[in-house]
């Protein structure tokens, strides 16, 4: 596919007409820290209490629909050793894992010089699931997928309590999750507006995908022939680009290299931020661009990450089409509810369970109805006191996670007819590709801008 002919580019640009702007509402207010002076003195246990308090009435209604009134819904404190009966209890899971990293164990073993094993996954056959409510906890036994659970999930379990060695345990026969809230029916659209997701631009690293980024920009401008024969996926239909984190760097390895090279990290970061600013300025000349912070970007490390300061992007910030947003990010475009993160929640779930596939992790998030269940246990987050913003009360039409090693997509189908498009947005630095969604049909495709040869693009 040729792209170097100036006459053809000029002709394409003259005939190019962008689809009219789609209706857009930013609904991420719950992820914005309201107080300018943040308070980190609160205990993190309040998040779990609020999570259970918010989800208990929702889950009780679902449990009544599934199991009826045959089995009473009890609190753990009401379980009686002398009169066990089959019942339903609700609580928040805590997965006891002996391999989970512990700073206290590291300090205690420091004098014996016992090395901590380097691991990518901390799940083990000895893991136990414990259910907690406001005042009590009980170990769960029975036939249920222990390694498909992580800490922080609100679940209803049906079973019978038992006692072994004076320790209370609950034998599970069945369990259920909230599985997302209600979902509004899709409004019919006459056009096919496109939403583009890109992540992992990694401008702090020495890379060889500069031409791929240039090709992506030229595609946005309409200077390249359509990659897909489907006319609905023409670049002129793109109404918004979501940059899902890690634009400055994608790993901490870059930081380590700059230290070894005795090069100030601030210099590398400043150069990378300037490169990101130049990129986004170019894109925002043609289409609306929303920039989310990522795990390794110069932003607060705790979820929810706040918008990066506009002063970091002197060229892009004055553009009305450019916007810095939170991570997680939720918005409504053409009456479609879109919710997603820069990927920390998915990778953390993979570390502490046997859920290895990124798409399966996204499905689990939708099923659990908690965007970041492992926060604050193993994923840092702000110590909320009176709310848990990670609870998913309304089922999104699109649920995405950025910075994934490869593109994957599928559907989550809820028990009440809900249907969500799941998107694992590929890291551009690894795949040189983006994810594109047709908002009319929710069809999703991967567009690759990798060069196969001197004048050909891999599609």
C-alpha cells in the first residue's frame, strides 16, 4: 500500500470531511478527588466497608431472584454452632496467600538473609478464601473455584456452616455475583461514529516505531487509503481518540537504564513529555483526544489517578479538542456508556489468581461489578472513607483496559440481557496497533500500522 505520493495525499486531504461531532458527556466525576488537600491518614478498611454497604442491597435482591425465599439471608454473627442450617451469607472475599509479598516478612527475614523469590504470579494451591463482613469472618470450603477469586469481591454464597476444631467454616454449595447493573437499550444511530483506543506510546524509550505513529496520524488526517474495505471503518468516521495511559513510559526499566547511564531521569522524562505533547497536538488538530494517565506516567500512582496537569502539554492544552482525564475514565458518547482503565486492574488480577487471559480478567471484572477489586489490598488506591468509586452500578456498553500485550475483544453477557463489548487495548510500543470501535454496532477491530517493507503497511 503506497503512502509517499504527495499528489495523492493532497487530493485525499481536499476531499476529506470529518463526521460531525458526536454527543459527549464526561461522567468521571466520582473518580475526581474533590478535596484539594488529600487526606491519607484514614484507614483503608473503610473502602471495604463502603463497598459491602453499597453492594449488599443490590446483591440481596439478586440472591432472592436466584434462590427465592427458601433459604434465609443471614449475617455471619447469626450463624449458630448448635443449630446449623442451609442459608445465604454475603461478604467481601479475602484470599489468604502465603506467597503474597509482605514487607513485614521481608524485614523479619532480613537478618537471616532469606531471599524473597522473584515471582510473576502469587497464587498457590494452599490459598484459602475467607469471607468477611463488618464484624466477623469465616473460611469458605466446598466446590468453588478458589483461584478464580481475588481479594475484594462482594459475593453471596449458599451453604451450611460447620465447625472443625472450634473454628467456624462455611461449606459452599453455590455462589453468585452482582454481574453488573441495569443497562439502557442502545439508541439507534444513522451514522457509524468510530472510537479509537491507543495505549503504551512509551516516548521515554528508544524505539523504532516513529514511522508507525506518523502513519497513524496520517490515517487520522485522511491521508491514507482505508485499511478496511468496510466503509463504516473509514478514518473520517473517527470522532474521538482515547489514549489509555503509559504515554511517557511503559515500564520501570527505562528509569533503571537512565540511572546506570548517569543521565538525570528528569531530563529523559521532560523530553518524553514534550514528545507526547507534539504527538497529541498533531492528533487534536483533526479529532477530539482524551489523555489518561498510566501506571508509569508522571502522575499520582494511586488509583484513581488524577488528570495530568495541562501545563505539561503547552502545545496541546490550548486546543479545545484536547482533554486530560482521570484513570479510571467513564464517559457517555452517542448514548453509549464507556468505562475503562489504563490496565493496572487487569494485570494485578492476573498476578494474584489463576486468571491468565486478559479478556477473562475483563469478564471477571464485569461479573464481579468492581472495577478494581484488588485495591487497596495489592493495588494502591486513595483511602476513601464514605464511598467506593470502583463499584459498577450501571452496566457499561464498552469496558476497556489499556496497555495489554495483545489485542483481544469479546462480549460479557449478563443474566438480565446486558451486553458489554470488552476490549483489551494493545500497547502501541509492542504491537504498533490500535483498537477501533463502531459505536453504532459495537463491532471492534484492530488496525496495525507496522511497516512490512519500504512502502507497505501491515494491516
